[in-house]
């Protein structure tokens, strides 16, 4: 089975509960130097239940215990040998894992190697293997086209010529989507239909969504395509909002909870310059920029206020990050109802939005950019 055909739309790493003694995954893999697998897993749709472990292999054979009640997602990595390379370095874990979906009562068997493997087991993989065979001619052509265009790029062929050479890829992608869409139309209630829907391009997914409603949305893999639908809808809302997040436009009003659980309203700061800093503890560049932010705040806190709008964190992680980095300004958490990051068309992190005393947007800067501090100096000196 080609790895490119079983990639998930939004891979979830880690987590399992309710384990059983029954083998959910078994197999025999060649070429694993250390005879050990690193396994990451999670129940489908549950990002918080996490686990990772190592699994021993004996002559390439291995087994993983299963879960009797929920669909699981597994990522199998080949653990490298502990022996150093010729240059003295230690090899890293494989960055291309074998990705599996395992439904209760449908154990899976994997054979081959990490470069070329086969997956069998249950109705889900019986159907998926047939779909993969049907799309294989198009996928092979698409792979060849990718390699050809990569070769052109290495030869420094002009981008316009490469783009023209790659044009057939659009039709090949549509051909692959058509095969999957046909299956979804015929079997809209199945787990495989939900999985295939998660692999469709955005426009094609929205076309089959009416067929899935009331059917596949009840199955165990529904969250795979529902997450993608939500992302598409959010992107459309973000694009619509972007028209209003421009210099001179009124800053959208919002109310969020602060560290003490009290309501904070943006309107309460009217009359001062305000910097909305959209960030998250998971964002390396956000954290890297905090020292410079604190210096700017110390210089100009008499004239401006910073409102840190945390996005993508649990409440616990947010509060821990505020304390750890000693953020002295107003801190609120964007819990997503409403999603203030969409309201302000945030497309990357950090995003800083400067609002003037009249409540109008004056500057939008995406990323940790020295320009922001230069702009503050020119404005507030």
C-alpha cells in the first residue's frame, strides 16, 4: 500500500484507554535495525487521551494490544539502532510512520517494510485496499509528475514553466477524488466513507457533505472529516473577516475571560492605544518574542495597553505559560465561542494588531517582526 494514500487529514498523535489483551495490530516488518518500534496512538477524536510506548520485535514480528470500545489511530515508527553512524551521530526516529486506523473487533495486520508495506484486516481495510487499487494509476502518474517537476526545480527551470508542467496534476487529483466520492455516494453510512471524505480536497468534500449528513456523521470516524469541514468553514469566515481587519476600520468588539475568570471587554480600553497580541504557549516564535514585548510594555505602558489573547491552549496551559513567562499585561483566553481569532482574521502566530484610542485598527503585523517595535517607537515616543 502506498503511504501517500493513507495519510490522514489531521493526524492525531498519542493516547489510549480501555486497553484489552486482544491484539489490535500485529505484523512482521523488515529492516528495523533495533528490533523496536516506537508507537504513538490516540482514540479517534480525542486529542487529550495520549500515550506513546516502545514495542519489542522478535525476528521482525510484533503485537499491540487493542481497545474494545473505540476506534484508534496508531503511528508506528522504526526506532533506530543505538549504534552511532560513521560520523559519530545517532540516527533519528523515522519521520515517515506507518499510520493505521483500527476499529473495535477488526484487528489489523501489517507486513513488509517501512518503505513498502501492506495492511489487511476487517471490512475497513478490505474496502480501502480496493479503493487504493482503483486510484493507483492516477496516484502513480501524480508521483511521477511530482518527481519530474522537482527535477525541473533542481535544474533551475523558470517557475512559470514548472507550473505549466504541473498542470495535469489538477486533473489527476480530481480523478482520485472522483473514485473516493463515488464510494461515498454508494456507502454514505460507513466508516470508510467518513475516512475517504477526510481525504477529499475542500471543494469536493463540501459536495459530498449532504450525502454524509445523518449517516456517516454517526459512525466512529466521523470526527475525521468533521474536523476538516470545521476548518474549511473557519477559513471562509476568516477570509470574510479579513476585509474588516484593515487600517482605519473599527476594531471588532469582544468580551473574554481574564485570569481571574472575570469578563474583560475591549471597549473598556477605549481612549488608549491597545495592542492585541494573539499567541499560544505552543508557538515558539510567540514565546521568543516575549522579552521584547515586555521591554516595549515597560516603555509605553502609560500610553498603551497590551492584551494577550491566548489561542489553542487549555486553561491550565495558558495560566501556566502566563506565570512562567511573567506576562505583566492583561491576559485573556480565546475559548472559541465566539472565536476571536476568526473575528480578527488571524492567519498566523503571533499576530499583533494595534488599535488607536478611537477604537480603530492602525497596524497589523503577522509574525515576530522587529518592524512592530520600530513602529511603536515612532508612534509613542
